[in-house]
C-alpha cells in the first residue's frame, strides 16, 4: 500500500523519457489540461450530432499511434467501428496520413471521384506512399472490429486480440502482456449503438461501460479506453 518508492521510480523514468503513456501529439494546447492518454484511464468524446466527434477521435488516435511508432514506442490500437464499414475506416486512415504527415491536401469527395476533379500526380504519389506506410507500419499495430453490436460480442473480439499479446485470466479477468512496455488503446465509436438482446439500449450501454470497459479492460487490464458517444436529442435540447 505504501507508494513513495513508486513515485520516486516515476521521477527516474521521467528523466530518461520512459514514462509509459501517450502524449497528445499534435494538440499541444490540450497538454496544459491533460497530459495525454494514460493506461487504465477511460476517456469519452461526446457532443451533438454532426459536431465531428469521430473525426477528432481519429485524428487523436491515428496521430498517437503513428507518432508513437515513429518514436519507437510500442502501441496497439483496437478500433471498434460501430457506424462505418472497413472501407470507410480505411479511407479515413489514408486521408489522415496524406493530409497530416505528407502535407498534401486531399478531401474525401476528391478521393472517391465525387467532386469531378481528377487526382493530381502529387496526390496519387502521396497515396502510394501512404499505402506502403500503412502496410508496413500501421496495420501490424492496428486491429479493426466491425459488424458486432452487443457488449458480449465486442468483449469477445477484444479478448481474442488481447490473447495475441499476452495472457487473459479465465477466472479473475486479468491480463498480463508479454511485453510490459506495450500500451493498448481501445476505441469504441459509437458506443450508443451497442444493443444487447432482450434488454434496452440504455441497459446494454450500462453493461458495456461499467461491467466490462471500466471494471475489466480499464481497471484490471490497464488499457486506454476511448468512448465516442452521441448525446441524446433531449439532452441536446437541454444544452
């Protein structure tokens, strides 16, 4: 229970730049209020309809993953996309790398040919570079989950992924990673779409949030959890 020795160890890690968390890369202003993504902490992105919750979440998680990779930090991102297909998710990843890392302006409608404008050679070359980077650096560290909508199905898929990198206890809800320095990020977007059979949407979200995400994955496994949740219409009216 006594903790001073651990506090002192943290100061030594700080001196060697080895404190195991993920700073908010690319959002320096936010670091004044929150240091970054910390293992064992749950974050929630919530706002009204159409305010860019998913876009902000992807910007922060993609940037965190890619920058961490570049800096030699070991990070695995598990992304549960409840509202979009695998193809739509990958489109956003390509656009992020092209725009943010290669500094080549490219919009979704241009990428898909809906704007009527052909891609320039610079844009095409940037997409080819992005594809090689995604194949070599991103995909080995990214697990995408789609087409599951119940709390038990999501937990089952996340547990399968966890077993690739460590040991999951059968009876005590524990997780012991093979590499203690590895960080795990779990994103659930949009958590409000979770719906278990024979119970209400509210009860389903409650089970996922309190009994699985908070009690097991966050508290016991020490994973970083990011929930994207849309505010209900009645709450929007109140705001």
